[in-house]
């Protein structure tokens, strides 16, 4: 009898894919740090790099192992309402994420000088469009195919909650940044829920793309404002340690106020999304059952990845606490 569970990823394959992509990302980061690429070439390079490090392993695995690509990646139809509500959750959720990041940065600043994940200079409209393609659209599609597709599918044999939470946490830690962990864990778990609830990766791509586009737009607008300032003020950036305590408290209060209303509007979009996907949950096909696999299949690749990630994050924390100049 033909076993249809072989047509979708298993837990060991999901873990190994995660480990392979992690290693490729580390190798690419070492290479990138040693070359000098600016302007248009940087965005081309970034786009191709993501295709190689994320897209190629995912598609290669599905083709070589002859998996059901449509089902493994959740390439199912999505309603316009689901896309709009997902984008709405991303838009209003960004206010919540900023508040979470602010509190986390304040906490980290007690131990050292946390460094936010840098966004390359976006100096003109052309660079802005190229950044949207290479830093918003490409990662939204490729990372969703990998995480909400292959990896989340691979862990569904352990139950809906386990697959959603575990995949969301794995997504956060692959970003390899202490500064972003709390906010991206929240975002990662939410993306997993969106993809599962809509039974379509296109809904989570809508959220992911909107979130990334907002960050890029803020960076572009900030660059435009900075260019309009007098020369003495250009390129100046104050760390949290340089901000007077009274001003920092006012910033926290202001963002708490913004975050509260953003959370209410986010909740409204979330409730609407839950309602419009209700029928999909009733009609969701059950003929593909995920393979659970042994406990070792779950642990081995994740344990190796966890050791590598922990080493990278520990190094980042040490550098944050006691920065050492590069000789």
C-alpha cells in the first residue's frame, strides 16, 4: 500500500534542512564581511545570496526526495480577506514589536551596548525599490517556504501546538541576533499560526512582506530626513546610554501608549482573520498525515544547530559587554 506520508517532509529532514541553511548563512556572512560591495551591486548580491542559502536547499530537497511540493509548501489558494487581514496584523503589530524591542534594548543596555541589526544605506528611490525586492519580498517568500512550509510540515506529527511553537522559535534564532529574539519569536509563532489557520503560505507571506516593507520604509524615510539635516548632525546616532533617563522614560510611556492602541487594532485584525478562516478549518483535508518519527530524529539536528547558534549568540553578548576593537 502506498504511504502518502512519504510525500511530505519528516522531522529529521526539517531539522537537517535547518542545520544546512544555518551553516550556509554563517559561511556567507564570513564571506560578505571580507568583500566590499556598495550601491546597486549590494542589493543584487543580497538577492542572489538568499536564493543560494535558503531557496536552493528547500527546492533541492523537495525535488530530490520527490515530495509533494504544493502540499509541503502550503501553496493553497488564499482569500483576499485573509491577505488583507494578515497585512493589517503586520501593520498594527509593528507598533507592538517596536515597544517589545524598546524594552528589550533597555534591558540589554544594563549589561553593555546592544547593536541593532543594521540596514544598508537606502539613499534614493531606486535603492528603496531594490531593497523592497531583496530585503522584503525575497526573504518573505523564501523564509516562508522554508519555515511555514517544509519545517512546520515536518513537525506536524507532534501536534499543531508543537509544530507552531517550535517552528516559530527556530525562525527567531536563525536570525542570529540577541537584540531581535523576543520580537521575532512573537512574530515567528504568529506566522506559523497564520499559515496553519489559512492553510496557505501566501497568508503568512503577506504578513512577512508587510513587516519587512515597513522596516525598510522607516529606514528610507530616516535616511531622507538625515540628509536634510546640517552636516554636523548627519550620521549621528545616540545610544540608549546617551539618552537622559527622563527622556527615556517619556519614550517608553509614549511607545506604550502607541503600542496599546496598536495591540487593539492588531487584535481586531486577528479576530477577523480567525473568523474568515473558520470554514477552512472545517474543510481542511486530512488525507496527508505527518510522519512523527523517533525522538532522536527530532533531537539530533536541532541539538547540533542549537550548539552553533548558542556559540554565535554568546560571542555577540561578550562583544556587547566588552567590545574589542578589530586589529
